[in-house]
């Protein structure tokens, strides 16, 4: 069966983003911004605990957004209406400063536009732990925010997260495609490659070290771009 859909992870796939730098900076800024609701030093722990709880959600009726906010609001002792204006102002006014910590991956925009022009359906299968307003900015930082993706997974829409295989099943369902007709491109073996393979997706492992590859198809994003241009994707 031919490949018709290509799914890209975002962080460290289309966007070079060091978690070791980005996450502490993100949590520090968020904690400062929300310090009226709890001591700033407590907020990172609360956010990480609620994120971990969100990632255990396996209820198809509960979105990741709901799975995060239920414990988050309870721990802070506030209502959604009380805190949401502050969360929104954080993502509009403060979050953009984190752009300086990331950069577009080489050939990211080129490979996405090449695939779209060639008739493939392209989606961004990023771990849906962040709201749409944050993901949209990271797409802009990656240089692909203006491109017509068929789907971008966010916490508001999705009900599962990586590495749960049900995340990939839900993504495929939203795209209306069978796993055998889709290819997942990602850098994380535990969150992208192995769970995608477990539901039948083809995979390309973004890595510079072939000995660590968890997929027969592997290499840098530049390697993937050259491979696609050589007609190898069409031959799968």
C-alpha cells in the first residue's frame, strides 16, 4: 500500500529544541506569571505532577486539556475562569520570549513543502501536552507555521499522549488513514518510533547515530529530505 500521509514530530524534529534548556526556562517564566495563585517555587512541581497525571489518561471521553486542568485547578484552589486570563496572557506576552532558545531544523520547511507539493497529506504529530496557542508559536519558530497541515495535535483536541499507542491510533483516525499508508518521522525512540511501529506505522528515526536507530529508516532530517527527493518514499 502506498504512503499517502507523513506525520512529523515537532521538537527536535522540525524544531531544534533542547529540553534541558527550554523546560526549566518555561517553568520559571510560567511560575513567575502565575505566582498570584501559589508560591512561585511550588508551581513547577504542580505543573509537572498534573502533566504526569494527564499523560496517564486513557479515557477517550476526556481531552488532555481536561485531564490536566482538573488536578491543576484543584491543587491551586481556583476556578478555570479565574486563572485562564492569566494563562492566556502568559502565552501571548511571555511565552514568545522562549523563541531565543530554539531554531528551525535544517531543511524542515523544505521537506514539508516538498511533500505537500508532491500530493502527500502532512500532519504535525507533536506530543499534545501544550495548548494550541503554544503549539502555533512553536510551528512559527520552526518556520512552518503558515503551511496547510492537515492536522496539528494539541491538548484541547487529543485524548491521549505519547508514548501511549492510542495517541497514534487517534491521530490516524482524525486523518482518516490506515497505519500502513502513513509514515511517522520523529526523534524520540520511546515516544515516537516504537509506539508508532506498534500500531503499524512506517517510521523514520531522526538520529545522527545509526547504531541507536530504532527503525530501518533513519538519519537526519536532511537525510530524510534527500531520501524523499530521490523517490524512496514513493517506493515504500
